[in-house]
């Protein structure tokens, strides 16, 4: 994984010192709240419904066990002993004191972490596939390119105050998209052109929120060395033409739609021709330098499906976990394991300080001291020996990390909602917990098959409800919490925005409504179909008829 060099350490220390001085001036009354606001936001500090919230960056979701233990200690010493994994592969603390935030940033820097640009109208944390570097089907390891983007975008003066926040995601798999690139401001896919040259496919103008949009492709192939100059051209066009008079119309998706993807792409191409051969153009030496940080661990020469694994499959619960939570690895004898942080009774994405410490222990024992945080708010050990999978499963069970529900109904993506967020119209966590309790039978869940259930507490869509197979949105209805249901969304390569089912429901109705939706699916599906396949075949009307029947 990437290691800070002297330049990184110097500039990050200067940033911490600067923010400490700014915070002290605010405490002393020398900075007005309006002046302090953009300063704390670009250091990741919000003021939420009940307390401040600090969002800590986990670049492209990659962590060492040492860094995870530091997050555990910070959550104990400066918060209430837990944190929350987000869909941007970050960790949020919900109760830190503003006065302590400079000390937290210093604690993070001591283990080569930060909270830079996790908020504010700037380029946020770049995300990617949680199986990057170990997926046997990937075009190439996307992490070096994520790191190149991180270094380029961090503290870039031209992009410090964009019209609105800006998010970039990178995908390297030709068969699936675990990074949801088409619903980002910029989505990047690694690919090859017809001659076999390596480069990128570029999508621009995707996003969720008040105006959900699947981003159009604006360039089929971009040569590897042109990555940063082309991204810079996109950002320059956005900075020049993006609206600043109305924050609800300031995202790049609004600009792309207003101009049309074709006109926007033409403007980017024109801008790019002016800067294509500037100093920002990547050299092969620089690409190789960054790739040098992402070396393979000390893999052993092993065989696939060793005898220990074959015999352990006789335990049916273990076999179910293998089939659901364990993925293939590019190296024979290894596997990538998802620790599902979605045990019934635990808010989706929440991890206690003890769990963080134990995840770090598991990473040390089973995965070369590294782990990943996923877009789906889970954790991954990417380099587990197959002959140690049973031992890992046994160790993970008492921690609540071995529930075989990855990709199933109860593997809910959920924002913190009205329990914490000042923007939320309704609570998300109680709805998620209620659904998990109602549909807690693993046999039933496995019979249902893959279903993405996403919950957001407001239109900002931090829970990505628009692209859930089943999406739930909290809305305010005359001061009461109600929930709007949408169906048929997807963030995969066939990305599509879900359709609203109809009028919203009170909280105590949601479980029953989900049950009715599932009943329609079970009665209409064919043997091969997953939920979203059945929905696409029969459309939304049968679900409406069942749900709103008198």
C-alpha cells in the first residue's frame, strides 16, 4: 500500500498545524463561524444534528492493521467508541468535539492518514473496487491510478472551491462494477483499445441526490499518460460553466445535461488540446513509481481447494458462507473474504472500537496486515489462504462478521439518517434494523437471492437509494416521517435509476410493504431470475397492484 514520503509528511503536518491555529482562533472568537465553516469542512468536520461529525478519508478503501487500530483508539478516546463506514469507503465519527479535532488530525497523520477534502466543494475521496489488485478478471490494478488522482487533486488550488462537491470512482473489472462509476461526477473504467493499448473509458455527469442521473460516456478511450490532463480539462470546463448561484443546480450532472453530453465532451476536448502536453501529463516513470508502492505480499505457492477446505465444506453453515462471502483470487490457494458488518441489531456500517481492533487482528493473522472498506459498508480481507478460511470463519463468527448475507436483502446500504444528520427528513437506521429483524431467516434470504436494498434519510441520497433494486427514501409529510419506495435501480454496468412505486408509507408500514413486494417477486419469478430480472420482465405495475390493493 502507499507509504508517505517526506514530501507527504511535510505538507500534511503543515496542514494540521494550520488547522490547529485556525481552530484556536475560532475558539478565541477571532474567526466568525461563517469564516471557520469552509476551513473545518475541508478538514472533514461537520456540525450535525446532535454533535460534530468528523469524516476520515480512507483513500480507495485501503487500510493497514496499524491504521485500523488507530481509528479504534481515536473512537475510544475522542468519541463514543464506534464509527461508521460510508459508501465512499470513509469512516465517520459522530461525536467528536470541535476543540479536539486538531488533535485527532495529528493522531491520524502519525499513521499516515488524514481527513483532507472529505467535505467542502472540492474533489472528495477517490473510490474503487474493494477487490482491486486481487480480482482475477480485472484489466489492471486500479489502485495506483487512484493514488495518482489523490496526489494530483489534494490541495490543488484550482479545484479547492468548485461550484459543488466532486466525486471520482475507478473500476477495473470488465464484468461488474463494484465502484458504481456511472453515478459519479467522473467515472473511470480501465480498458484496452482495439489495438490492445491500455487506457481508460471516461463517464462524466453521473450522480444521485435531488436529480439522479446515470452519467454518459464522453470518451471511449483515453491513453494512460493523458489521465490527469483530461481530468483537469473536465474540471476546468466545470469550473468555468458550472452554476454557482444555486447549489441545487451546481453539480456537474446539471451542466452536462444542460449543455448535452456531446457539447460538454466537445468543450472538454477543446480545453484538453491546450493542456494535453503540459507538465501534468503522466510519464511512464511516474506511473511506475506509484505502482511500486502496490507490490504483492509474500504469497506462498499453494493449491486451490486444499484438502482442509474440502473437508470443512461438510459444515453446511461454513459452506454457505464460502459461497456467499468468499470470492476468487488471482493467486492459487488464496481467496478474498468479505466481513459483513450487517449483523441484525447493529446499524449497517457501524463498527465498535472493539470490532475495529479485532478486524485489525484478523488482518494481521490472515491477510498480511491489510484490509479494505467497501462501497457497501463492509470490510474485506483480500489475501486469505484457502486452508485458513475455516479458522477465519470461526474467529469472525463471535464478532458478528460471518453472517452469510453478502448481497442479500439484509446486507443493507444505509446512511446515518435523522439519528445524526441535520439534513435528514427521516431516520434510516431504525428502518434498516426493522427490516433485518423481519427477514432474518437465512434460508429465506438465500431463496430470495441477490437483492440490493438501499436506504437514505433524505434526497441527498447518501444511502444510494436511487440505485437499489429496492430503494427507500425518508420524506417529511406534514412533520411526520414517511418513506417512499422505488424499484428496479442498479449501480452496476447496466446502471439505471429506480422508479417510484407510488405514495409514501408510514414507518410502521415499511416492513409489510417490503414483504408484499417480495411476495410478488416470488410468485412471478422464473427459476433462473433474480429480483431485478423479474422486475425488468414484468414491470412495476404488478408490484403497485399488490402494495396498494384496497
